[in-house]
């Protein structure tokens, strides 16, 4: 009885498993869209199948053991359970095979469905690509057509207005010419107006400049005269100050003149006429005054400031009063020119000149004494009796220019020999011996 019960139990379990497998198959068929869900029931079925086979074997072994133990007495009864066990084994094996076949069929069906579903997206992609390519081609063709149409229109428009462009160019050139003419007329008008206004301004400016210069010159002259009157020879400091002031004024005057010339050029003549007084002018005035008081004005031929030689006060003596004037310049207490720094002669072709430069250590002032002499018979008194330093310079003037200094203690040639013919610094000198 227990053996039959076991067989029935095995049948029920096999039927239950088959039912479960059928339900799993139906469920897998319904939910067969995803590949990942399909392998799960298959694995469960394989595990269940193995468990069922193992359980069946174990039960069959246990039943065989029990039956052999309980009915070991008779040999006839033994084959029956053996046959039943074999039949049960066969049924279990058949059920397992049927289950395996069902699973294989189900798996094959699922794989077939996935294969059929897989090509579908590829075909859809290809169709989409073909549609996109066709759309792109159509779009490109439309663009090319539009571009060709626009180019055709532009060519028609470009060929048409050639004459219009020429007319436009001519009109533009005419307008530019008219504009330039109008600008030139306006510029000329403005220049004329500025000129008419600038004339009056230049005159007023010139007057103001001249007045300022005259005022500055008068102030400087008064200042220098007062200084000379107070001390006669105030010294190098005052002289330097006066020279610096005169230079500054001269520089300012030059700047004003340049500015006036750049502004209009009309007032440039006025500053040229206005000459700034020399800082040594008061000294010259003093010398002339003292000489006039003691010797009279007739001893002087001329007096001036030599601007080419550091503004030195220059006295031009008459030939017959040359020595007397030199003597007065040395021994007068107010003048006191006790030093002769140089003496030389010059050939001016029309006449000759002797130039003596004197200096007063007492007053720290200088003066130049000049005398004009006849070129054909150049003779003048020697200054050696007054200043011994005139000895050799007078000999040099005699040697090179032929000027004879009367009263010289030893007038002779100091560069050339006594037998030398002519005097080389005369303008009419001709060498006697060309080779020499």
C-alpha cells in the first residue's frame, strides 16, 4: 500500500510540476517582449527538474529498500514492486523528457520571435536613412534652383545698369567738384577776413612791442648811468650783471621778433631798427666825456661800441692827436689804462689802421684805441715810451705791413731778414722770389 501511495504522490507532484511548467510557459509567452525575463523561468524549470529527478530517485531507492526488507520472504512477490518502480521511473523519465521538450520548444519559439523582431529596427533605420537622404537631396536641389534663379536675376540686373553707373559716376564727380569749389571759396573768404582783422591787430602789437622795448632800454640805460655815476668802476660783478641783463633782454627781443615775424611778418622791420644798448655804453660815454673835458672833442674822429669784439668801447683818434690821447688814457686818474695788452696793424687797401687794446687794473675796464694812417706812407708815433710792451708788436707790424713807428727805440724785422723785399700782409704784396 505504501508503494502505491508513493507512486500516486509522485504522479501528483509530476502533474503539479507539469502544470506549473505549463503556467510558466504561458506566462513567458505573454511576457516574451524582453530577452532578460525569458531565461529566468528556464533556469527555475531546470532546477525544479533536477530536484524532481533527485527526489524521485531517492524515493525509489527508499521504497526498494523498504520493500526488500519487508517482503524478503517470498521471491514471487518481489518482482511486482520492481515492475512498479520501473514503470514509475519510466513515467518520471517520460515526464522529464516531455518537460525538457516543452522547454526547448518554448525557448526555440522565443528565439525565433526575437530574431523576427531584431531585423525590424534595422529595416526601420534603413528606411529612415533613405527618407532623410531623399529629403536632403530635395532640399539641396531646391537651394541650387533658388541660387541659380538669383544669379540669373543678378546677371540681368548687372548688365542692365552699366549706363546708370556711368551716369552716377559723372554726377558724383560733378558734385565733388562743386563741393571743392564751395570749400575753396569759403576758405578764401575766411582768409580775407582774418587778414583784414589781423592787419589792425599786427599794428597794435607792433606798437606795444616797440613801446615796451623803448621803456626797457630807457630803464637799462638809466640804471647803468646811475651805477657809473656812483662808482665809476663798480667792478666785474656789476659788469657781469649788466651784461647778463643785456643778453637776456636781447634774447627776449629776438624771441618777440621771431614771434611777430611768424604771426604776420609786417612788424619784423620795427624790431630790427630798435637796437638794444650795450652794457658797456655807459663806460664809453664816460671816456668821451672825460676826454672832451680835458682835451676837447676835436681829438676824436669817432667813438662806438664794437659789437664784433665783445662790445669793447672803441675810440678812433685823429692821426695828429694819437700819441697825446694814448698818454691821456694812461695817466688820467679817472681812466688809468696802465696796461697795453696788444697792438697790431691792418691793411684796408684804402688806408691802414693801428689798433691798440688797453686795460685798467684800477677800474677793471678796457678800451680800444685806433688810428687811420696813409697806406702809401704808413707812419705813426710809437707807444713804446708809454707802454714798453709795444716794442715787439710794433716791430712785427713794421715787418709784415711796413708801418713805421717814429720814436721806437729799435724798429727792425723780427720774422723776415733785413734784405727781404716787401711786406707779406699787405694786400698788394708780390713775392720777389716765387720759389721761396
